[in-house]
C-alpha cells in the first residue's frame, strides 16, 4: 500500500537533472550526518534494471541517451538504501520498508526527514496496521504500510 499526499502545485524541491546530481546530494547529506556511503553505478541500457528489453550490446536508448542508474547504501541507523532510476524517480528503503516512485528531486528532503528524526510510525488498532510516515517540507507526506515485519529497534522508537 502506497500513499503520498499531494502537495500544492509548483516547485517543491531543488531540481536534480541527473542521477549523478542526486548521488552528489545524497553524499552531502550523509557527510552532514557522519554516515558512510556506498554507491554502485549501472550505466547503459543493457545494464539498468528497467531496460530488460534492451537488445544484446545495446548501450544507448532509442533517443540516443545513455541511461544511468545508481544504488546507494547509507551506513548507520536506520538502514537506508536508495535505488535511483534514469526515469527521474527512486525507490527508498528504510529499515526494510520500501517507498517506491519517490521523485528524484524529493530524495534529499526524504533523507533529511529520516535522519533528522521527523519520520515516525503510526499505529492503528482497528483495522490493525502500522505505517512508516515520512513528512517532507511543503505538506508532502510519504506513508507505507510496515506489514507483518517485526518492528526494528529504530522503528519501535518512532511509534506515536
């Protein structure tokens, strides 16, 4: 279950035109929080995950562009990974909770919210459920069902 409250129209986050610019922004955030960063780059249509239909030895997209995808692991707590796709979106995983289709421009604000202690777990008794909620500036909120996963110590400390 994915829920994203839509913010008002207009620019909300600084534009990150490339995967590399997003990786640079993530490195700056990690440095500010004293976290290690590991980056794995996949470059070329034959290497990126969403280009499975690319022919053998096909590196460029039909429009002549060179797709670039990156997988970023941030050390420390909480456990966070970011999969940056060439289509201007990302999948962010926080303590095994996946947030798919996060716009690339929102990734730095998302990571600041998680590492700045703004993220929280919302619980409900009926129907039972727990959600990881990540509020961003401008009334933009990402919320994902935690599901049957046991709460990690980091998630348990954020229950409201």
